[in-house]
């Protein structure tokens, strides 16, 4: 297969990371606010799921103790 040196791999990695950084620089502000709203919604759903799991565990614990 192809044999690349360590310098070639590092330079390719640097070029790719630079390109990724430039691609993220042109995100419209609407997308950023939508991502923030989505994060808040995801945290709400995750918190609700955690509360449900804790409630189920407490219910099982109470049934076992009786």
C-alpha cells in the first residue's frame, strides 16, 4: 500500500483541521440559535428520562422492601 512518512501525515492532518475550521466559520446565526434551542430540548428530555429511571428504581426498591 502507500507509505507515508510522519511529516506527510502531520501536514495532511493540519490541512484538514484548517479546512474544517474555515468551514465552521460561515454558519448562519439562525443555525447557531437553532442548535442552542435543540440543546435545551435535549437536556429537558434527558432530565425527564433520568427522573423516570429513578422513579422506576425507587418503586422496585419499595416493592422489594415490603
